[in-house]
C-alpha cells in the first residue's frame, strides 16, 4: 500500500536537475560534515536538496520525497527513489 499523498508545491529558483551521481556526492559531503543529523543551519539533508535542486520535473510532490525526513540517509533513499522514476 502506498501511503504517499500527492500535493502541489513550487520550489522557486531551483532549476538545476539532481542526478543520481550528484545526490550521492551531496550525501557523502553531508555525512562527512554532519553525519545523519541536521547541518549547522538547522537544515535537514532532504530539505537542503529540495532547496538547491529541481527534484521533480513538475510541481507534483509526494510526502515521502525526503524533505521532512530527519535522518539524512533515509532522506537520501527517498530522494533516490523519486529521481530514478
């Protein structure tokens, strides 16, 4: 059963598309600096990715897209699943 809820959301200023390789590199950099926790600015990994990259080709966003996930690795997994579709 898919518990993902589809919502509309606009990510202003994010036109750089996130690739699998970029996501992996971003996660490694994040982990080396912050572990699986928030960064020094209080941002979650997924939140940072959504702020800096266009993860969706449209404005359709699903709940399990990594944005609100506290654990950086879990957010990485969720975002990976979104971008490989």
